[in-house]
């Protein structure tokens, strides 16, 4: 962890990391982009499962096996990270207790997974401590695996059998840097790496300042479980300056030589100092709108000073036995004093590269501003291969503009902002105000005259489609696995078909001469026809697919009365209604990963016809 200051949070199905067309992990492309954007990550945290966990009985270990190419393909991807000098952490979700249970303990299973994939560390979601049993299991298989819990550990958790190598320093749990914001774990054990993180802010300067004054790290998290919240150009540029300084002085930043908040004679300019036999370095924060002359505590006039941040020598002023330097306004910075003649190895190159970065202008237009996921998939309107649909059995929807009251569960992933939602309202309406509680909003949409099936498509109907059309999916993993063969058992013929992906459902709908309903058509039918519209037998695919350039997702409707989704209660609440049942005005954002994972034992579909 001594050289692990910058960690990237990688949602494993982000299009920067995974190409859904070729079904390949694009690790080298991802690393090259992060090098351009941030100077390169020292490690990545791969998030593979949540929020799919809980939609059915599959557990977090099952998800590994059904990824594209399975375990072996993922192992190759991790090897490519190592080739790019990037350490790899995997997420462990201890709260996954209500899905399928394994023969062995979670500690055993996660340790086996880490050893199999040649991973460097494990992130313990929702935990504030290490785990002695996990440490024992890890050490049996691979010594030196880092354990990083999400929440701030106690002093006892950074030593001994429960020791954790690092932790998150999340905004809500940490003091601001200007208010004696010393990271306690970092102070007690300097090699303990604490990552500043605020996933929802649009301006990361406070995190950068807190990390800089503590000589600690940063977690870059832009794809927040399917909601894209990118770093702006200024913050990315600061990270590119910090990155080589972190690495060059890593031994100092993780040593006992830290002197936090040394005097500067200006209360708006903060500094921390580190010192060894070669250097004295000061990390500086100037909060003023003007430049300021500050006293460099512990410096002397015989030492050569370098502005490491900008890559140049510094002028200083000696006065009354003290050394003063001028600091630019509103800036982070690092000053290095050389204690010996000659330049230490690599220092000249560091200064040269920092000067080059200093001369690089920020783009006039920041292309990484907020982008709402608003791209809808165009419904199918082609000719039918099987036109024999009895419209007398369908429910008619009349054309018109309709206003819908709709509800979703407040989570980190949120739902999605309507196209006309102001950015300042997006935070309040979709994230901040109701975490873990329902959020209601209004949507106005036009519906064309159409006819919708009163029930979900059955296994028997889907079998007929296969027999007549000869349909075979491009990706077969998990496809109709509940049949236990090529033919549908008689006991399932009248039950809704499940273990079909969005693509599988679309293929059936096209064959039958229709398409999948949009979520608004689905809601209109459910509310207009009530008793005639059978729901809550399965969650249902809709044609309301969206894509923000990083994450594909589709809105699910309905619910599954036979399943209690406890492990994913943040996404599919089981407490408000019995089991997995949901009201007609409820919708859920289901992240599209890969057909092999998207197929679930609780998700089916119905059709609509124009």
C-alpha cells in the first residue's frame, strides 16, 4: 500500500472497461485513458455484482462464473492490469446473506477467489474493520493481500490479526481538513492508506486538499453504480500533478516523519512537512484569493528549494533567521528542500515532467460535464414472422398524452433524471433526500394506440417460438436453465418464462409481430385494467432502455411475489410490500451487464402490438 495513493473504482460493465459488442475486457484501453485523464491509477477496485445481487438466488461468487468468458477471461483481464503496473482489488459484500449459501464460509470463498484470480487486495463493503478469519484464510493461500474496509476502522483494527491495510475516508465520516482534519488512522499508523472519497460532488477540491495535507490518497469514482458523475477538468489536472509527487515521495508520506499543520504565519495557508536524510518537503494549501508569503518551518537558507508542483526552482527570502517563500493563490503545492549537494536519482526527471504538466492548458470546454442517460432504444415496428396473434385477448391502450406518477427506491444508483430535470434538482429528487426510501416523481409521455398482452409470456409459448423460428441466442450461458434440457417440462408450460435476456425477449416479441412495451405503456395498462392485467408473477423487461455512454440499463416493471429480494433491498424493496410484489406505479433501474448475467429466475416479459 506504500505506493498505492490513487485508486480507481471500476464498475466492471462500464464501456470504458468492457466492450458489450465484442464481449471483451478492454483493460489496456482503459489504463491508457486513465493515464491521460489522471496520470494513471495505482490500483483499481473491481465491482462485479451489486446491484444485481438479490434479484434471484445467485450469490456474489456465482456472478464470477457467469461473466463473459468466465473466471479465465477475468483472470486474463487482471493480468493485463498487472502488466500496466496497476494493483487489483475485488469487492467482497458481507451483507449477501440471503442468496444461495455455499458449502464453505464466505471467508473461505473470497480467499479462494482472490488466490484463483491473483488479486492484490479485497475491499470489504459496509465494514469498518478487518477480519481475523479472513486474514487467516488469505494468508494460507497468498501472503500480503491487502484488506480495505469501507468505514473508518478503530485503532484496534489496524494491528494484529484483524489488521486492515487501508480504508475509505468518506466525506460524511471525516472532519474537514481546515478543522484539525488529521486522518486519525494515518496519524497512528502512517502506512495505513486512507482514500478521500465523495462520490456525488462535482467539485473535488476539498477531497484533494484533505488528501494533500495528510499525505494520503484519493479514490476516483465516476460511475456510481450506473449513474455517471465524472471529475471535472480542473480536478483531473490537479490529480495529474499530485500523482508523480505521491510516487516519488511515497516513502516519506508513509513514514513516521510527518509533521502536520506546521506554522506558516498565515492562517489561510496550511502546510504539512516530512523530512528524511535527502529532503524536506512541504505539502501546501493556499485558501486565499491572492498570493501569500509564508514561513517555511524547519527550512534554512543553505538549502536549494524547488517548487515541485510546477517543476522549477524557487526564490526565497531570508528574514530574522527564517526562510519565506511566495505561494500562488487558491492552489495546492509541494516544496522540496534539498539537504545535500547534487540531485537525487529521478528528481530531475520529476521536475521536468511537472513543468511540462504545468504548461498544459486546461480545455476551454470540459467534455466531462454531467450527462443524463436519456437515449431510448427504438421499439421494433417491423413485420411479423408469426402474425397469428388473437387481438381479442389483448387489452387496448388508446392514444394520447398521459401524466404518470411513478416511484422508485432511493439508492446510490438512483433512477434517472427526466430530460428536462434541472441539474440542481436531480440531486434532491433522485439521490440525496431519500436514500433507502421511496422517491416519487411525475412523468408525461405519449402513448400510441396499441394492444398489450394481459399476462406474461409463458414457457410453453416461448417453446413454440423456439421450435418454429429456430432461435438461438448469441450468448447461451444461463439461457432457459430452469428447463434442464432443450424441452420445456410440462410442469412449467403455463408459468411465465424466465432466464431470458432483454435480447431474448425482443426476439420473441419480433417473431410474434410485436415488441416489448415501454414502461409507460405497461403502467397505463396495469392501472386501467387492474384485475385483467396479471402482474407480480415475475419482474418484467420493458422497451425503456437507456444508455449514458458508460452504462446500459433498462426499467423493470412488476414484481415477483414468490421471491423476497432481501440482499438487494436497496433496489428491489421487500419491506414495503409482501415478498417481491410491487405496485403498478413502481419501477426499477436494472443495469444491463451481459446476457449471461442479465438472465434471472425472476425476470420475464410480455408483448404489445400496434
